[in-house]
C-alpha cells in the first residue's frame, strides 16, 4: 500500500489529470511546492511511485505524470502493492 506521502503525490497528479486531461503532467518543482511535505519526502515518494510504474517522468526527469495504473490507484480502483 502506498504511504501517506505517496498517496498525496498520486492525489495531486490525479487532480491535474482530471482538470487538464491525461496524463496530468506537472513540473516536479510544482509537485514539491504544492504538497505539505519536506522536499526530500516528496522526491522519495516520486521515486518509489516511478519504480512501481504508477508515475512516469519525462526524459529530463523534470516533470512527472500518472500512468493509467497510477490514476486507478489514486482514484481507489487499483490495489497495486508497492515494491519495498
């Protein structure tokens, strides 16, 4: 199960998906600024979500966006176990 920080990242990216359309692309600095977490917590959550295929990033790793599985998980439809 995703951690609280990972759930916050998923929820933020899902909100962007809902408002702007798939895949809900946000600059990583915007994700860090929008969440009430330490930057290191946000970046760690993004790394874990990326490793588990719920979030993808552009080639420069400056923007993040949800995969379809990440969106399902954010909306409560997916139950993807995260890798340790």
